[in-house]
C-alpha cells in the first residue's frame, strides 16, 4: 500500500465544513427537523414514505408481494421522499422516523396509528400482520430472522463503507477502498456459500430475508449499484447470481422496484403509487415534477 500523509484527529471534532462527496449537503451531526412540512395521507390504511433506494425497495417489494398473494389489506399509498432535497428532515417525516431515514410507514388500520421505521422492522411488522413470507415453525422463523438481521447489520458496510468510498467520496483513497472491498467480497462469499445449499436464503421458501437482501446484494452483482460488478468480480458468485435472477424475475418484485423510483429508464419509474392501476401509466409522476 502506498504511503499517505498521516491525519491527526483534533481533540474535539467540530462540524465546521461539509464532509464532501455526493451527499455532503444533507449530512449533518444533529437530528431533528429542519423545517415544517406535514406528510400527506392517502386513502389506504398503510401509508409509506420512501424512495427507491435498496432500503426503500425492500418495503415496496413486500407490499406488492402481499397483494400478489391475495392480502387485499396490504393496499397502500407510497409517497415520494426526495432525500437530496431534504424531505426526510421535514417535521412530519421526523415525527414518524426520528432517525430521518427512508423508508417509514404509518399503519392507520387500528384505533391508534402505528408508526414503523427501519426497513427490517417494517418487513417484520408486515410479515406478522399478514402472516406471510415468514415461517411459522420456530426453527424456520429463526433462520429467516438470522438472515434478515444479517442483512440489516451487513448492508451498512456495503453502502456506507464500500459504496461511499468507491463511488461517492470526493477522492479515491486506497486504504478505505481496500478495506471495504475486502468486506463486501467476504459478505458475497457468505451469501454464495449459503445459497450453494439452498434455493433461497432461509431454505426452500421465499421470505422477507430474500426481499431485504436482493435489493442490496442482488443489485450489486448485476451492476445496478456503484457500477462495481467488474471490480468485485461479481460474476464469480454464481449462486448469488442464480438466486438474484430468480428473485428479480418475480412480477411483484419488478413492480416493487418501480415504486418511488426517480432514476433510470422512465419506463421503470413510478414516482408515487396510490392504486394498482398506477402501474399502467408507469412513467407518470403524480406530483408533476420530472427528473
């Protein structure tokens, strides 16, 4: 590794400059709202506020899978939260997620609205609410949760670690890229070894563990995030690729990937979703703005 200048951290760190990188203008060391902005509420009990990042896709895929399985109570409104514009710091959003991260959901089906934030928590909440996509036996449920929590713990190293330093940092730095590339490849190897013995992550049944993981690691090996598939030799993870192909081919997964999407081919974008018929329009932005 090449020698680099030594950085000496100050005794007390102070936020006196932007950190740099693509998301510098929305990163800050404090929580709480920056402005007053109530959230819209649509006609369905389930109100989702999100963006089609990998974490957001997890939840819209789950909702579309529930509807495809006949759970009509899973009808939902999906409102677009533009994180580059700071929508996640509006007072209404902070009320339902004090961590100011998408996705966040409110369930209005009971006498008192229930807020649910953190994508893994939303998947588990919906699985338990509808009794779907999670095994009912103790061993199967535990194995499903093993992989769901594996994803929740591992993805920050992929996104905030590898993805940030490889794709978004203002300059390329050898040490963090090497460090997080090693971890990203280790994680892919964990998945590949598991999927060599199973059709899906938790066994032979498609579960919320697959819905949580495919938008991250499936997208990674297919070159859909960070433009890093060749760099990571992603094609060598044959079992991850086989699993990704099967999961991505599911019609409900394809619909879920479209919701709250504001980038890529316009035919793959559905900025907001309030009814299943909205997919017929595909490219229409329900709030009038166009990327």
